């Protein structure tokens, strides 16, 4: 029988491999919008915050693609609404990503789960969700953000 430390290390390696497989399945479910598969992967214990190999977070991927129900499931599983993604071409906050493309229902889910409507991407130096929505232009999304307290460059709109 292996000593306790060796068993612990073996268990950690197995868990890491399992998380990698589950994470891959999670991103597949996000891309096709398969809520049943998403629920199964979440029940299996995937980390809802685990980024892919490029640094893209699951919630960012769901948000930029307008998958409101998938975003809701990730948020309910513990994904932080304000975690910034760092993937190549997929960097920024989930709220900025959803606002940029006018995914109003996804914006609504993120706000309902505590996303900061004034959090700028690029670690605070980039655009705000409201600025992205106005640039779209996505007036319905901009109105929702304004009702949630969003401002432009620190000034009320």
C-alpha cells in the first residue's frame, strides 16, 4: 500500500486530469448551447471558473455568445460574474462581452447575479459595459445597464 502522501499526490493528479476532461466537456456544451449536457457536467463537479488553455473563462464564453441560460447555470454553480477572461481574442469581463454584442438577456442574468455594471475591462483601464453597449449601438442593453446604475467614465448618463 502506498504511503498517505503518495496517495494524496496520485489523487491530486487524477483530480486534475478529471477537471481538464470535464472543462473540455463544459466548453463543448457552452458552444452548442446544450443545457442538459451543461447540467450533467456541473453535477460531475467541474470547476465553473476553470479557464480553457487560452485563458477564456466559461462565463465569458457563454456571455459573448449570448447564452443566457448557460450563463445562469454557471452563475448558480458559483462562477463569479466579474472574473475577467484573458483568452486570445476573448479578454474582458462577461458583462462587457454581453453588452458589446447586445445580448440583453445575458446582461440581465449577469446583473441579477451581482455583476458590477461599472467594472471596466482590462483590469479597470478599458471600456465599461455601458460604453460597449452604446458603441454597438444596442440601446435596449444600454438602458438596462443604466437602470442598474451604470455610468460613462464615472459620470451618470
